[in-house]
C-alpha cells in the first residue's frame, strides 16, 4: 500500500512561483502546486499532476486546507532584517526640520534624533509600547512580512532596554510571525554619559549585556559605529563582550563615514553589516571572504536624502545583499518592505531576481534563518504569500501598492489586516 501523508496546506492553481534560490528562482507553467505537511514544512513544489502521482491518497485533516491561488503568483514570506519597531512617540517636527535642510548630525547635536525617542520610550509603560508595536507589526505583516528583526536601542538605560526587549518577547510569544530580537543598547550615548563614554561602555558590557544574555532576550547585539556615536575601538569593546557571552553580532556601519567597522565585524564573524552607504572596496572584499551579509536600506536613503549603498558592486563581488526597511521614527518612517525591493531594481540597478532575494532569501541569511526561511523549497517553513497578480514581477513594477492577497505562516493562514480591523490591538 502507498504510504500517505497528511497536509496542512495544498496550494493549487498557482500561476508563477518565485522560489528564490540562485539556480532555479522562478517556476512557471500550468497547475503549479505547493504542499505543506502538518508540521508546517514545505513537502512538495511542482505541478498538481506530479503531486497527485506521488501522493494518490493524500489526506488533509484541516478545514479549508486545499486553497486555489486562481492563477496568481506566489512569493516566499518576506523577511525584514532591520527594523526598530518598538519605540514611543513620533518625530514629525524633526521631519519638518529636515525638509528645511537640517542634517542628521545637526538634529542629533541639538538633542533630537535617537535621544528624543529614548526619552519618550523610557517614559512609556511596557503595555503602551506593546500596544503600539503590535499595531505597527501587524501593519507591516499585511505587506507579506512573515519574519522580522526588531532592535532595542530607544531607551539607553538598563531598565528601558530590558523593557523594550521584553515587549519584543511578548510579541514573539503572541503572534505567529518569526521575530528575531537584537540588543542595540549601543545606539547612542545618553546625555549623562556624553563626556563619559567609558562609563556607559561599562554599563553596557558589565550590566546590560550579561542581563540580556541571562534572560535570553536577544539573539544578536548591534552597535552604531559612526562619528559622533561609537568609535571603532568602542564598537570592538561591545562586540567582543557580546561574542564572549555567546551572542550573535550585527553592526550599523559606513553610513556617513568609513571607520573600519565593516572590516571588524566581518573578521569577527558578524551575521550582517547594515547601511554601507560609504563602504570601501576593502570592506566589500572582507564581507565576501567571511560570508557577512550586506544589509542595504534604500528607503532610508530616499527618506533621509542619503546616497544609495553600492549594492550591485557588492553582489558582483560575491556578497549576499539583503534589502530591509530600517523602519524607525527618525531616519525612515516606513515599514513597506516591497518598496525596498522595488528601489533595489530601480535605484540600485539590481536584476529583479536579486532585488526580491534581498527581501527573502538574503534577508533570511542576514538573521541566520536561511535554513528555514526566505525561499520556497522542500524542507523549509511554508511561509508563503499569494499576490494579486499573475506575474511574480508585477508587484515590484507597480510599486508603492500592497499586492498581497493571502498570507500563510507555517502552512496556516494568517490575516493581520483582519486582526487590525477587529481592534485586537
């Protein structure tokens, strides 16, 4: 007798599939099908005819497990590998200042920027932060995002940073979205440590980091390595302490000045270095050699009038390039990840396949989830997005519009827009 398997999802009548891998990124044809087993893992990708031959007596034990895509295109669930979603308050006054020509550094020097958000976030309760962050997270999930990295960094004291990470842990527990928590206590120097960097570094390395590790609140540690923020030596001190504690490494670097942070992070085995608008050829070569993912943030370049990072040069050099939003209240008040992919194609001059890999497969690599996330392949999590169009390219071409029709996480339907409409946040 032919053995049968039970399935949580059989998605039929697919028009095109962007699978994402380099060797076979697009499937086209008639009667395409994806099947996910009861564990939420992709068990089959191909035609319905071949599926029926291989599983003549397949079972479905879940109501509405067989779903027709009605000829529409399918993407992997999107991965936003760089966000700052948990914060209090907004900074539209600074947005107005920027519109009149004020620079990032000028606003920060006047007490705005990160310190502005940190004061508001420290004053907010955990419940307030949770409510606002959950709303933002469901809003961005409706764009097809099924995996998201969320950083702390908007408190800059021990109690506040732990509060942010506890909010992230609560979101992770209550929603099916894959959430990757990152500790970014080294985001800026708080006002009381403006002239005592060593004092704040001691708090970071001797108090915050051990407690974050003890509570299991973060997978990664990030640092803003930049003039006026954390120097190369200060960055190295934080990263080495994080490494000694067994935490993964990430880095903000080369946004305004190339200080050597990218080279340091690559040599230390960081998962990614992000921003990279001013990255050097030497740093690119090191990222390629060590397998460090480049996190490119093109929406930030538009929002904050910055140069675009040289994404194509990095890809040509063998670096995997992730595209992310950098969603935050100061330099990029936008969580629409498909726009990052569209800008990848139009402004970064990437082939559409590489642009879409940036928000899927390579985004997953940026948060070390590529073994389970970011592509439609047998053995990976069945995180799948059905688009409204029959063409997998059309949602990038018709940019700044949400083309998502259905979302599945682990083979189960997920409707963030309905949760928002129900007022559950």
